C-alpha cells in the first residue's frame, strides 16, 4: 500500500486528495492491478479522517474505473481502467497532481533535471523545524562519515533543493520539510527512543540530579517528558541550553550530565558527561553508504 498524506490546510477537499494519490499510485505501478486496499474504516483510522471521506474517495475512483468494490471482500485495484496503462497514464496522473498543487511546468522540468543529476559528496543537508536539532543531527552524521553536512530550518529547504542538495529529515518533521521543499525527495533519519538513548548510561544507586544539556528545545522537551517514564523523577531533572547565560549553574551538583554531540564539546573534560546520539545505527549506516556512493560518483 502506498503512503497517503492529507492536509486540512490545503484548498482541495480531503476526499480529492486521497483519490488523486491513490490514482497516481495505480498509474505508477506502486499499486498493482488486483491488489487490495485497506477497508474504509481502516484507511480512515490511518489518515485520521471521517470514514465518509474515504468512502467518497473510493466511490469516485470506482466510478472512473480505477477501483472495484467486491461485496464481502473489500476494495481492489481494477484489473483494467479507462485511463489506460503505462507511462502515459502515470504522466497524466502526475501532471494532474502537480497542477492541483500549483506547480508550474517550469517547476516540474527543474525537478526532473535535479533528479537526473547524481548527488555530490558535499550535497547533503539536514532540515528540521528545529534548526538546533538539525545542527545536532548533522554533527552526528559528520562525526560518522567525516564529511561536512549542512543544516537548516524548513524555510531554506526549497533553496537547497534548487541547489541540487539531498535533503535529510527526521520523522517528526518530514511533513513540514516535504511541504517546504515542494515535495522533493527526502531521506528519513530514524531516531533512537529515549530508553535506547539511556541504555548505556550507568546510573549510580541514588541520583540527586540528572542534567539534560542541548541547544535544541525539541531534545530538551523530549527528555523532560520521557525520562520520568524510565524511572527518573521530574524533580531530579535539570535542563540547560548552552546558548543561555550561566547555563553551567547547577551542573556541578548533577551525578549525570547527558549532552548531545554539540553540547558535549562545551563540556570537554567533565567526567560525568554522557554523550547521547539521536540517530539510529541502521539509519546512520544507510546515510554513511549514501555519502560514500556520492564521493565515488
């Protein structure tokens, strides 16, 4: 099943958004003829919309020959549809989707040209709604690959795409980055869960205070919300932003100081600092391979 996104902020009705993306999936071959789609209620749960919205999308697609509803069995991709098949059908669906997203013909041509160019070794940029988090993730990738990786907030995403750079984004910001970059291809960065981050922390029997040090408001917020769930009382937590004055105050009283890779540089020499890395190992390995491949291209 293809991934479908809906946005209440769009000017197009939700059922139309759903229908167009399914039609594009069929035309592109991602949804094979005869494959079964999720039920109306299941799709509604996935997308967070009313079942009537999904029902209308399915009904419209069936009326135009894209889907077939079989009583008691479900909804399936039609074995044949009146829009034809192959590259022509895909192109028509793609152009219709682009037009409804207000992309011009020149936008499409530029996107095709960019996608035809191989990535270069310096062509990676981490984009996030929280620029400080983007900087941390970029630093982790640089640490692993030995290669400079740029970072930015969402506002700059479109400009980086125009420059031919490959965008990377963590799951929590994928939607915002995708929209800011006008739906250019993205590489998802998988993040560790809080229990995974804490798995290597050797805590003393009694912890007077635990400090979370990071310039990212997102990271500090996650930690303050999730650490109590793994046995650290809220009153034991100290949050510090290295960008603020007197941020070191109180750290001397903390038995554990957890810092991201950028904040740890400000705490060099402190024996109580535990560096936590946000990116999952499998995701980091994948990105490392992409960087290596780009260097050879």
